[in-house]
C-alpha cells in the first residue's frame, strides 16, 4: 500500500504528513526539555547557594567550541536540504557528511568533558548542580546521537530514495533537518544556562 | 514563497550564511559577557536575551518558521502556552511552602 501524502500536501493541513508529524513530535520534545528546565529553576531557586559552572570544573572554552560546531552543523544541514532541492546529490553528500562529522565532533568533545569530570570525581551524585548538569547534557547528547544515526542513514543507504523519488527524499531531509535544528536550539539554551550563569 | 523554486532556494542559501554569521557572533558575545562579572540577575537577563535571539534565528530561518502553514503555527501556539505554564511550576512550589508555614 502506498503511504499517503509523502510529497503532495494534504488538502486540510496544507502539509505533507511527515512534516506535521515531526512538528507534533518536537512539541512533545519541548515539553520534555521544558520539564527539565523547570526542574533546574526549582533546584536553583530552592538551593541556599548555586555554584557557577566554572567552579564545578566545567570547561567554558571547550563548550564554546562545541556550540560553534553544533551551529555549523545546523547550517550544513539546511544546505544539504537546499542541495537536494536544487538536484545536486554530490553537494548533498558533502553537506550531509559535514553535518554528521560535526555531530561526531560534538560527541567526542562532550566525551572528553565527561571523562575529565569523572577523573576529578565529579559525578551526578556529587551535588545538585552536577545532577541536573549530567541529566540535561546527557539527554541532549542522546538526541545528538539519535540525529547522527538518522543523518548517517540518509547520507548512506537512505540516499537511494533520491533516484526513485527525489521530492520525497527532499522531504525526508527537511524532516530530519527540523529535528536536527531543534537539537541545536536546545543546546543554544543549555550552554549559557549550565556553563555561563 | 515556493520552496521548489530554484532561484528562491539560491536566495535562501545566502540568508542561511548570514544567519550562520550572526549565530557565531552572538555565541562569542554571550561568552564574552559572562566574563564581565555582572550581577547574577543582569547576567541571566543578558544570557537569556542572546539565547532567545539565537533560538529565534534558528527557528525562523533554518526551520522555515518565518514562512509556514497555519497548522504548524497552531501546534506551536499551544506548545508555547503549555511551556510558559511549565516554567512557572517552580513558583507554585514556593506558594505551597508559604501556606504550610
């Protein structure tokens, strides 16, 4: 059976179904991260004193670099989508590959940060700040990993669809991109909250 | 705007590069400001303001929200409303404590 509305917009929503689907999913993601942000506010306002990220051994220069990497990956992602739309599969492969590598770079740097914290005996159980730090960055890291799996699939075997149905493939990349930009957006708020304030 | 129009997409890619530059600059600004020893309240206000501008740029241009269908705006209005409530949940807790005392 043919999946309906993968390319042509559904008359009542004006959207292909996957786009409505990803936005509903992102709405639920806003609530997931929102609940944890709200918990952060509660923990911080309820604590007699709140440490600065730097005092807990957080590496601001490294996290700044990670922020720049993730922002770059958002740009390469949107360029990957534009390349498919313009019918340039070679450029798509280049930009999608860069997006994947940026994701990998982000995770490696995050890994270095985590490793350094464990070496200096900073664990989620150490204090409330580190508990919420590991919860928020850990959940965000899992999201990056999930996005990398999807992006890697579309860079490799998933790109076969381009030959059969380029419009549908472009839509898949748009949907994957919406998710990836959301993950970037979450980090844009996590970074100052945990590292700079 | 029709996304399938090649000329329109080429125009958009120029905007993406400009947004990219703005996001890079704002990241450097927010880190620089954090070293200025502002009062906590002011530091939080400035950091959240910059993050909101960056977030809006990503949502508006990379996620194409500047030019989207009504159905998506409807979902997002509802999401924002619940999100705002969620952010005020911590203050409900303080309210309870005052009653208990």
